[in-house]
């Protein structure tokens, strides 16, 4: 593994002393300890979903032909339009 980037972190001297003590307890140097913490955190991070619906507000983003409504009504209109064009999708559950 090639180490090519430098990370600089500013912290209070007391916190740095705590970090050094903890690293020594684990038999590591400061850099190795910090790298291991970062690696562990990145491994435990949840997988990023590729596609995320970015807005909870559907109202106004689709021409529905209705004067007012909420997200549930807009979803219903969209679902009806999709099913009208693709009847084979009627067995799928749209939430």
C-alpha cells in the first residue's frame, strides 16, 4: 500500500497527549493508531445507496392536472400513469 497523501489535524495539546498515550497502550505510534481508527470507521460505514430519492416533496414536480394535493396523491397519479402505459407492471407493488 503506497502512502502518498498527508493529513494534518489540529488539536489541543491535552488531546494529543491522550492520543499518544492510547497509541502507546496499543503498541502503536501516533500515525498507525490514527490510520487504524480511520480504516475501522470506513469499514463499518454503511454502504452508500446508488440511487436516492433526493426530495420528499413531489408536489409541483409533476404536472398532475389537480389543483392541490400531497405526496400520496402525486404518487398515486404517477402510479396510474405508469400502469396505463405498462399494464404488465400491475403485479408490482409501488410504495
